[in-house]
C-alpha cells in the first residue's frame, strides 16, 4: 500500500519532496523558492498534507530550511593558519605589535586586481612553506582610507616587518618578479633575534592614521619622562659671601753676595788675560 502511494506521488507533474515518519507515511512537500538568486539563498520546504498520525499528535506541518554554501572568493582560497585578513587600523597595529620577533608580511590587494589574483596561489604556497612567518592581508577596496594614510598607491604591494627593527623593506611584485619576494623571505626570515619590543608601524604612519577622520583609531605618542628639577625649597641656600682678599705678593729673591769691588775687577782680569795671549 505504501509503495502504491509512493508511485502515485512520483507520477504527479509537480515537483515534490517527501518527508517520512517512523510509520512509513510519506508527505508530499512543495518546493518554495525565495525571490532573488538561487545560489547562496535559502530554500524553504513546506508540507501540503498531514498524516493522521501528525493530526492526532497535534503537530503542525513540518518545515525544513536548506542553506547552500556560498561560492568562495579567490582571496579566500588556499588560506593557511599563518594567514590573516585585517579588519581595520587598530587590528593592523595590534597584529604587528603582538607578533614578537616574527617576520610579518603585510599584503595589500584588491579583489579587482588581476595581478593580485594571479599572485595569490603562490603567496599561499610560500605561507605554507614558511609557517614561522605571519601573513596579514589588507583589502584595499574595504580599507581605502587606511591605505591612503599608509601611502599605498600601487597593487599588489608588500611590506615586511621584523621585531624591534620595524619595517625592513617594502616593494611591489608580480608573478614575473616573484624572486624578489622569495629573496626577502630568506633574508629577513632567518633565525635571528632583535633586542627590544616590536616596533610595528612608523611614528609618522601612526600619526597619519590617528589624524584620519574616517578611521576609529587613536594614538598618543610616547613622550620621554621629564627630568626632575629641584624646587627652591630643596635647593641649598648659600650664606653671604665675604669680600675677596688680595693675595700677598711673593718676597723678592736674595741677590748673590758679591761686592762692588769684585764686580769691577772682573772686566780688568779678562782684559789682562786677553793681552797675555
């Protein structure tokens, strides 16, 4: 009997979805489509008939909701655990400061950039080969104002940051010049430790982001601690100065004890000695 009902329902020209209960009773259900695009939308399935079993139990017509997966965008494909998309200026600043001594690569891209799309699979491969490197992706279309404050005007564009050194290099490259990207990974991703806290963005970049009214970002420069100056109460007071005293002049040196006669005889003897010669 149940097989006959199934055959009868299958032969109906309308498209139906069957929902069965534990007793093998099948309920035809019409397919209802929401207006709009089919892919990525919701499909509601509503029953048209009720079995006696559901009527006795007081159950309402069964309904089902099916969600179809949305198509993945090209910049979302191949994402590795060490790859992250930046959500705003504060997220970028915090990600750089919290990276420690890791090498951080900031990738500026645009969904409509053909070079970015072509380069993305290779960037994902390099991220997989270098799990110790942090990759940050900045969508130019969603963060135009922030990119303008950071002086990013060409795509694809990359900036490398490392620990206390801050930004170590920045450049633009494509598939044809991918060697430049690989060389930078080898040069700045080597095992080395820098002394000090991670620097992140430059001071002028932080000030530019804070001055941008389109961004909800605040920044207070770190001023040096002022030097403590003693107050007048702490300054020792000097007593009245006494008038300066003149130093005594040195005593004259004694002259050699020679008489005037000896002085007069000296030239005479010298003359006599000269005559004898």
